[in-house]
C-alpha cells in the first residue's frame, strides 16, 4: 500500500534582501522535518539537511517561486509544495519600512 505525504514549505520571511540568505524549512503535516528534499527556484536548487532546512540567496530582484520535491522511498511518496518569495533591494526595503512607520503614527 502506497502512502503519500504532503510536503510543507516554510520560509522565515516572504521578503528577502538581495544577497542575504533566506532559511527554508521543509516538513510534513505532522511537523516532521524531511531530509533530502530538493528546493528549487528558476536558477538554483539546494537540498535540505537532516533538520529539513536549507538556505538560498537571491541576486536578482523579483518574485521567485520556490518548489520542494522529493523522490519516493519504497511505499512512501511525497506531494510537492510551492511558495512565493519576493527578493528586494535595500532601498526598496527602506522605503517599505518608512511607509509602514508612517501608517502606524
């Protein structure tokens, strides 16, 4: 009997500064970290460690789609997960912070 588990892709932020690494965690719905998952964007791919974590660094601004995939292991298969992250420049981040601060006053 085959068992299929859905991967859950977690990113510590939905906006990252260019050149700064972003930490990604992949787990299953039972909160178990999944080792050996390939997390890929258009240009890069990294593999999760035994804690289900990996890091990516973006060098071009824009909206990036991240996809987590893992090959099946015996009777266990994994359903891929996808999330979006925005890579922005430092000046864009500063404008955003100023805008948020102005709205809260």
